[in-house]
C-alpha cells in the first residue's frame, strides 16, 4: 500500500513538497508561499492495488499517527480482502511522525519485514524523492 499526506493551512497554502513542476520555458520556476500560519490539517490517503483508501484528516504527530495506524486504518481497510491485508507491504515516507519510535515499533510488530520507510526493514533510499502514485494521481491543484 502506497501512502502519503499533504498539509493544508488556514491561509490557503498547500504543502507542495511532493508537487513536481516541469517547464521548458522556465526550468527554475518557483512558487512563493507564506510559511507563517495559525493552524493546519493533514490529509492521509493510501492506494492498494486499484483501491483508494481514505482520505483521512488528522494532526501529524507520532502519537496521532500511531493511533491512526492502530484504530483508523483497519476500519478504512475493511473493504480489502483479509488475505491481501495479511500479505501487503506498507510504504511511508520520511515524515517525522513516521519515524517516531512508537510508530516504528508498531510497524515492526504488525508488518514484520514488510514495510518500506526510514528505519524500516527496507530503508527509504537517502536523498530519494518521494515518488508515490499519490503524488501524481491524487494531487490538489
């Protein structure tokens, strides 16, 4: 299951760290944003085979992400056959909440040797772009 989040702020700024822009006329194009915000919300989605899982809105912290993995993700995946859930791999990027010790311990216990991420059994490649299918097919513009 490929997973990713995006952050939306109250001033209209969307976290576009995963957005990719190509331009033949201006290859150094940038998008200016105001980083000072009052609040934000994260939106999580996953893709497993041909099924979109989510979206789910939550605050991105290690404890909130762990609660999501323990309590919400199983409910969101009820439509996925049990055999697929038992044998699937889970992918996550290097977001700080994903690297919390409680999250890593949970993933190692519930997805032993079958998750990809920072400090996972299959390490996310260093300095690698976050290239999940969600970056290209479920973006907000």
